[in-house]
């Protein structure tokens, strides 16, 4: 054990952690002692939260909380087994049916986390002789899922359709070719060009797999996702989603036709060998899905606040790239400055998330500013004023 500790202690990333801690700019694991909303409490101080993935602000919705509490009263705190055996409940069946209907697919199955959804699907739906073709900036769960597959793994340049076509045209026409993309890219906030991906998939006999983690509850009619947004749901073979963003809790799902779902139920190891999502989380997602469809003003306010923020950042000369969503990257392009600015902003009362490799290329370090439906213009104005002050301090903007 001492030998292992000695080896890990010399790891470059651990040394970077030590240095940032010594400088007082270590930006992670900041304990929050309140609910997850537009304002949170850290070290007894109120802080504006612009680092959350709760895009619709449902994590503390009274009806969502009550649904979780009632589920605990009825079912207890856990399922004590996997869905393959004793952990499959009637509310899991209900959730799978409603998720499939919401995203426009025949069937769905629910995983314990969003990460496991990608891990569980990609590791078994393609194999030897098949190809997985990923955007170079796909989420880590996609990367790890494809690594567990026996399929040949290929990449194309981020959102570059010429690069994707260059990959596809070199592959056997009759081989399984699974194109895997994030619907919305979680750090940059840009959207996968699904209509063009569909065109290329049809041209080269490929299949399409879309992770809706950051687009579900954000894009499309009633927040049904990026596939719905572009009107290509029937052209996309597999849809993945998570409950830890707009759907207010934890867990994930895969949705596709009945044949794919039946295969996953019997062959996906993270599904078969993991305990089921808890009753409280299941009931919370069911209620969140109901609220999304009953309270369209939430989605409208999210986009009102997003467009308001995008204009402010552009008007003040921030580099924000091609984002079109509530995820707004504020590029800094310097790792130490990124950490330092994150610290300074927290001291100013603004919580944002630093983004560093491997979540982005080394030259693209940034601050991730994310909107929720529960934000208002006064909070945004206050946050942007403080961000302008801190960015000017370090000559990031003029």
C-alpha cells in the first residue's frame, strides 16, 4: 500500500492540486449548506449560483420534494437489488413508459446514474467488426463507455461535418457505424448539428446515438430535447438522458426501439449488476416530467434569462464562442488565471465552475456560467458586474 501511495503521490495532477492549494486557488469541493437554487449558502454566506445544471430549477420545487417524500413512505429508501432481480418496482415501469413517450421512442430503461446509462449502452450494443465514431468533445461517460466496447473507436473534429464524412466514407458500407454525440456540449454550450449528422448517416448507412443530458428540459417542445428541436427523433436510433440536470434528482435512461431495449435489459452489465434507482428519485423524476409539461413558463423564463445574459456578455466583449444555450463559456485560456478568477468570484459572491483539461483542451480553459429558470435579471446584472470587474483585474477583457 505504501508503494502505491508513493506512486500516486508523484502523479502530475496531484502535484498541480498541491500547488493550487498552496496558492489558495484550489477551486473544487466547495461545500454548499442549502438547497440548489439561484442563491446558495457557502460558509454561512449567500452566493449567487451560476454553476448548476438544474436548468429548470426543479430541485427544490415543493411538488417534486413531496413526491420523493411520499415514495419513501410507500416504498422505503431503497430497492435492495438490481432491476434484473428484486429491484424492479411499478413506479420504475411507469417512469420508463413516460420517458419513452416524452422523448418519442418505443421503449426506455432506467439506470442508476446518467454516467451508467452511457457506460451500459455503449459497452454492449456494438462489438467486434463494428465502429463507434465520436465527437472529440463527447462527455467522459461516452469516452469510458466506448473504451469498454470491442468496437473499433474513431473520432471526428468537434461539430465538424467534413471531418465526420472523412471518417464515414473510409468504412465498409455494410458495417455497423454508430455516430455518438452530445446533443448540447456541456462545457461549450454549442449544439450538435443533428440535421447534417442525419444526412451523413443516411448517405453512409450509419446509426445515430444522442446524449440529451444538457438538452433535455432545455430544447424542443416542452423541453423534449435536441432531437425534438430539430425534428429528427425518428432518424436517431438511440437517445440517452440523465435526471441530474433538468429532472431534479439522480439517475439516467436509454430510449430506443423495443429490440434494442430488450437487448440492453439482458446484456448491459451496469444495468443488471447495479441496484435500481431509489423510489424517491423515481417519483421525483415522474413529478418533474409532469411539471415540465404543466408549467411552460419555466422553460420560457430560462430562455429569456439566457438570451439576456448572452447579449450582456457579448456587449461587454467576453469571448463566449458559438454557444446557443443556457451554458455560457467565458474563455480565459490560462489555467492559473482560471482558478484565480474562480476564487475571486466566489469571494465576490458568485459561484461559477472552472473548466480545465480533460474537460476541455489545455488552450481552452474557461469559466462556465450556467442559467436556471429561477434566475432573474437583477441577479444576472449583479453577477455580470462582478465578473466584469474580476476579468478586467486580470486583463481578460478591456
